[in-house]
C-alpha cells in the first residue's frame, strides 16, 4: 500500500482521501497560530469591525476554532463543509461523542480573553 501523505488531491479524490483525524492531529502543532488568529478575530469583534447575525462557515474542514470568537455575535452559524468526513467530525463534537476532537483549550483561551478584555 502506498502512502498518500505527500499527494495533492482534488475533486472526488479529495473527498475519498481527506482524513480529518490526521488533519486535526497536525493542527495541534499550530496551536500558537490558531491562538493568535482567534485573538485577532476577537479584537475585530470587540471593536465592531465584524457584525453578527447569521454567519456562514464555508469549507472549514473539521475545525470549529475560527468560529469560537464569533459565537457571542452570532444568531446562527451555517457550517457548510465540502467533505462528509469533516462534517462527521464536527457532528461528533456537537453530539459530545467521546472520540471527538477536544476544543476545550480554544474555548478556555477565548474565555480568558473575555475575562481580561
């Protein structure tokens, strides 16, 4: 069996081969970048640069972290993801499935910002 690690997929191949669990594991290495991006979004929300209401997350993969700073201004978030495997991972989190990705440190970081902001 050959490895698909370094191969670029498009179209149906992408749907068939994208592994959201591997992606989320890789994402752990980029916690600092995620933290900084969420702080930037939080500051935009606090300054009123981003208005709330209905928000669309298009192609977010299996990730919800970019939505966390937007929760307090959102009345609804439409999560439109291309791949079924990514939608399944997000649904597992919504269903509080024990095997879902643990987003708690992202939520804790945002709570700390709100407490100190």
